[in-house]
């Protein structure tokens, strides 16, 4: 049983547990147990835990080493799952990757075959579709709303953080809009350069 299911079971076991809560637990357990695909959440974060100064802030501030890691990992996965706010900050789609762009409004948005697909589907539907198309791994690349959405569905296997020695003082956190009570396990730690960039990997399984 994954962390999310354990937490929900713990939270809703006992006299507070209603049939609606039980349904919720069962639904999340089903989503997690039926997902074969590995989803890696990748983000560059500042020392004060920010992924951007604001919604429009393009991630051009992370180190060369972080960019290299992101490009290699996303190229290997072949698919990037991204929120529309983040997608709009990109100068252009990355070559060689399918971009699944989450939006609440499909109207007026045009897909680019093999490169960009807009969707308003739920995370389990997106993952099931990618699995059916033969993808075994996907890079979830934010932003904060989309990260929280996938975490809520128990669809994040690992969190890869590149901590950059920068302080913004204000900005966007790694997750936004939802509350969690989860614990992850550190599985990798690596100093990426002499400037003090550190790469951390956590497992949620
Ligand atoms: N440091 C890093 O590594 C890193 C990584 C990624 C992003 N970022 C930064 O994060 C910032 C953006 O983050 P954000 O949290 O504002 O936005 P976001 O998560 O990138 O995108 C939010 C958008 O996703 C769509 N959306 C939200 N919930 C949805 C749902 N349930 N179903 C379908 N679509 C849904 C909506 O698009 P519509 O408005 O079109 O409906 C919403 O406006 C940018 O500055 C970006 O540079 C940083």
C-alpha cells in the first residue's frame, strides 16, 4: 500500500470514516495499484523552496547541470506532463518529447501531432492513455498546481529536486492548492557543481 492510501486509511479509519471516505480510499488505491507507469516529478528549487517567482517566470535560472539532467531524463522518458501556465513560459516545445499539457479549456488550443497535446482529462486517465501508447516513464514537470494534482491521485513515484543556492524570498512552492501529510524516502543525493547545486531524489513508494 502506498503512502497516500496508508495516510487516507489512517485518517479515515475509526469513527470518522464515512462511506464517502471509504469510496475515496478505494478509488485512490485502485488508481495506484493499476498504474504501471513510473512518474518522476522533476523540479529546480531555490534554497527557500520556490520553483518560480510568479506564474510567468521561466526556469532559466537553474544551473547548467540541472538543465542537462532535465534534458536527459525527459528525452529518455519521451513524454512530459505539464500545466498550461508552465507550458506558456517555454519559448518552444522541446524536440523529441511529447508534451501533455493540462488545461481546463481546450477551446482555441491546437495540438501539434507528436509534440503537443492539450488535455482536460484527469491524471489517472492521462496515465492510462500513456501506458496504452507504450510509455513506461513520464516526467512530470510542474508547475505547482499540476504537481499537487498528480500527488493527490497518488501518481508520483519519485520526486527529483535540484536545489539551487538561490533565495527568492517569495514565489511559487513545489505544490499549490492542496494539503498533504506524506513522508518520502531519500534514495539519492549528489553535489552537481562547485557553486553548491545539490540533486536529491525521494521515493514515495
Ligand atoms: N523550477 C522548476 O523546476 C519549475 C518547473 C515547472 C514549472 N515551474 C514554474 O511554475 C510556474 C507555473 O506554475 P503554476 O502552478 O502557476 O501553473 P501550472 O501548474 O504550470 O499550470 C496551471 C494550469 O494548469 C491547468 N490546470 C490546473 N488544474 C487542472 C485540472 N484539474 N485539469 C486540467 N487542467 C488544469 C490550468 O490551465 P488553464 O488556465 O489553461 O485552464 C491552470 O491554469 C511557472 O512560473 C513555471 O516556470 C518551475
